[in-house]
C-alpha cells in the first residue's frame, strides 16, 4: 500500500456566477502514474449517510468517484465526451461530460487541478461548469 499523506482539500465548483467552495481533510497518495485524493463528505440528505470520495489524477485525465449517501462517477479528458452517472435517495440519472480544458499542477502530494467542462444530463446540455481542487499537505 502506498504511503498516505494527510492533506487539506479545497474544492471550488462554478456554474455561471454561482460558486461553491467546500473544504475537507483527507488523504493523498501516489500509486504508479496516478495521484489519488480520498476524503469523506458529510451526509447531504438526512438518513443517507456520508459519501466517500476518491479522485484519481493522471497526466491527461481526472476521475471523481463518490460512494455512500450519494453515488456518482465523472471522468474528464480534454476533447472527449465521457459517460457517468449520479444516484441519490431523491433522484438518479445518467450524465456525460465534455471537457474543454484540464490543467494539473502537482508536485508529489501538493498542488492543484482545474477543469472546465460541459455537463449533459439525459443527453441534454445542462450547463458549463468549472471545478478546481487545491491539495495542501498537512504540516
């Protein structure tokens, strides 16, 4: 098992003028050619439980997998439209993302990732989004 480093993870998500900022403590580790970030999100819907999130970052791709109270998967690769899904106690749907840009700047287990993409829900364009992850090793 690779060595895990405690880190502060800040996730910013933007659609139009609306921006959401969330911060968690989690673990970061490097395995082969990928950097992984793991953290737990608190319960979103009463009784649904916490959601465990795993982010996989490689040279040209970003994958976000969530399991628990919310189940979802999104994959981002520049110029590609890739399938995913979202499931919660309240709703469920297939989605896809078409990635406009993806920038990774990581040194070991510290750095940031910025991704801009179009989100499609049931094949209809839902909107243009930007997400950034900032990872800072705990001192």
